[in-house]
């Protein structure tokens, strides 16, 4: 009646072992560390020579790291405390980056697990802690709204040029001047023909036409300016979300602050240096024409000034090119960007897919410029660089474009990531950066740990006093529930925050509630005169329906919080839902296994240790007290 088959005990043992192994890394804690990665993907990768340079710089400063390891493309130094960690970062940054304006390495503080190698080999890692517990990275970025407005005007100017060319309307000059797009016409007929085209492309911009002077000026209206600024901030937030999702950061916080600022918090991040590099980069793609005219070539040779409307840029080999300032196509027309290899040269390349509008523009562009060079310009870290400038041999349609030219595989991966995540609608600058160390969350960690610990001990004390041996079984099941919950959070690499600790305390209460239901059901059967073995079996069977109903309804509420919540609410919901699942296993399956192991093999069980069982009318009839031991 109250016996488990062998396979159930084997399942219990396997769950206990797996849960213990994956919960164990959380006991070792984390060490303050300094993380060093290359500022240029594919170049200057950490090696033994860099390790020796770092060791020499730290030794000269009187700093002795606990451990120094090279893991992939990262050099990590671990230290005993945060004070030493911050000093070491300054020393290493100064020693490894001789030119602060163009650093070779990104030196950032981080926290590394102290787990032994055998646990790491089993992919057993500690769970992430949120920004309020573990620390992390906090960025405050400012959007350049003026650049967003200028970019909008440049886009209007480009569309006007294309539309006027399609309508065969000739103009003498069309360019952006300050906060307006100005057009000059010498032919009155062309002026009149241009007006409907301009109105069709102006949208909600203000049109100022002067027939006598033959000029048309477009300026953004206040509504258009507001719309452009709102779009810029929203698009940048979306792009940052995409980039962080590519990094795999758990539960990031990205929100607007004020009119032109964005707050980015990355709690529990493991690769601080890479996050700083990706977020700080404002990569976008622009397609422009190369100016190979004699005047441009003379300016490159130092025999003249830069022609009007041109810009001197450099390719990846450092060779100068004269490129037109007009942007013919931008990264906003991209739908996908994937790294790969050039089928002809087998060199790393990035393959772009354009949307329908971009495909049409690029096809028209290449058809009209056969024999000329087109520059693929990558705007990265506020610097424009020509990735490639091929000669157009024929029209390119279909929306498939290839970028290649002296890049490494990591560089191709990074460029594809940045372009795939989306181009920023406007440049952003990091105006505040805080790496929050564990000292700031130490008090929260201590208080959260104490709340769970004292709550657990209080429950254990009450259960053992009130239910005796069954209370001890319930307490063991509660401990197993807590261990499995921590193991699941670690396996899923979830981020634990203060709301998560609150959910963990709530999960303990709900888990013990299931055992209280079971114990009271068993007491009820004993009061009704059932035998000890029958009372145990019936008590578990009848309590199961109530436990399942209460947990399912609570699970539905938790899933609703998980689906519709965000931020701290979502973190609470994750721990809450997992706690419900682990409590159903520990409170019913596991505790029943312990009870069966203790009482199941006794054929003539006379009493069970479940505390005092009061029978109705026992005092009046002077009956003997119910079973107690």
C-alpha cells in the first residue's frame, strides 16, 4: 500500500544528485576580476605576451592577482577584493593602451565564478544576480537629435533627387543647407514642373517657394521635428534591444529617460567588455559614389582643395578615397546581414539582403553608374570608413549585396551583428557609465539571504514541533524544494533580483502549505478510525486533488505575470512559476517517498509520529487519546 517501486527511488536519487550538482556553484561565490579583450575584433587577441605585459605592470604597481587565465579571446585577472580590482583596472588600462584616443584593448571590471573546474566542465554555473544584488553595467546614452534631423533632411533630399530625375525635371542645385533643403531652378517651366513633385515628397514638411527667385525650400514643421525625434529615440531603443538580445543578456533594462536619453542596465552580465563595445558602437551602412574626377584625384595628391560635396575617407588598408557626401542608400533598407565567405576569393565577407525599396534603389543606382565605383561606407564609433569600393560591372538587382575586403572572420561576425540588429536612427554617445560592483548590493544580498534563511528555519521549527516526524519529513522536502529551485535557476541561467528572492520566500510558504494539507488529511483519517497505513495512503491521495487545484490556479496567475509583465515583475514571475513546479515534486512525490521508506515496510503499524490527533467528543467519552508517538 505504502511502498514505492525501485525505479521511483532511483528517480528521486537522480533528481537529488543533479539538483545538488547544479545548485553547488552558487556556494562558491564570485571573485572581482578585470577582463581584457581586443578593441578590434580579430586583431591583437590576448596571448602569453599580453599576459606577461599585464603581469609586469601589476607587479610594478605592487598588485598581486589571485589568478590569471586566458579564456578564448579574453584575458581575466581575479583579485581578492573590489579595491584591488579597481586599482588593477587603472594600471592595466594605462599599461596596455599607450594611445588612449585609439585603445587597443578594452579593460573592464567583471565578476567571475570561483567554482572549481570540474563543475564548470559539467556546465554547472551559478545563477545570475540582478543589478540590485550582483551589480552589472549601467549606461546612460544621449541621442544626437540634431543629427537625426539632418539625417531626415538628407533623406528628403535624396528622395527629391530621385523623383525629379524620374520626372525629367532639371534643377541647377539641390542640397541641404542648415535646417532646410534648398533647390534652385533657372528655367521657370522646370520650377512649375517641380512643385507637384516636391509636394508629393514633402510629407508634413513646410514648403517655401519663390517663383521670382526660382527657389524652393523645405523645412521640417514642428510636428515633423517632434515625429522625427520620437522615431529616433524609439528606433534606437529597439536597436539596443536587438543588439543586447544578440549578446544573450538576461533581463536587460532599456528605457527612455527625458527627451533624448536612454538608460541601459545589464544585470548579471558575464561579458562586460563586449557589451560596452557593442553598445558603444553606432554602426550603420551608407552607399555613396566615389569621385574619381581629376579635381578629386588632385586633391588626394595634395594638389588642390577638396571639391565641394566631397569627403575624404580611408579604406581598411589606409588608402584615401574621395567620396561624394550624398547618401544614396542607408542601412535602414536592410532586412538581414549574415557573415560568410566570398565564393571567388574565399575571404570573409558580409552578405546583405535589402528590402523592396532598397532593392529598387540599388538596381537603379548600379544601372546608372556602370563603370564607376560605389563605396560601401561603414559608420562605426563615429568614424566613417570605406569597407569596399568596387567598380560596377552591370546592374545588380534581387536585393543581394556583398561587402568584402580585408576583414577577418570575427570582424565579419561583428559587422553582421551590428547591421542585423539595425542601424541607429541617430548617433548615440555614452555620457555616463557605471560598473556596479558587488559591494553596492552586499546589504541587499545579506538581507535577502537572511529573510529566506530565517523564514526557512521558522517553518522547520514549527513543523517539527507540531507534526513531529511528519514535520521533519516536510522540512526535508522543503529543503529539497529550495535546492531544486536554485538548481533550476542556475541551469536556466536566470537572473535573480530582490523580487526573485521575495518569490523564493513565497515558494517556501506554498510548498509547506501542501505538506500541511497532507498531514491534516492523514490526521483526519486517523480521527475517523482508519488504520495507520490506510490513513497515510488515503491522506496523500485525497490531499493531491486539493494541492493540484491550488497550484494550478496559482500557476495560471504566475504565467500571466510572466507573459504580460516586464522588468522586476517578470523576474518575480519566473521564480514563482519554477517554485510551484518544484514544490509539487518535493511536497508530494518526494515526501511520500520518505514516508514510504520509513513506514512502508511495517506490516502491523500501530501508530505514526504526526503529533496529537484530537477526536471529536474524546473529552466527553473519556476515550483514549489518538495515536501519538
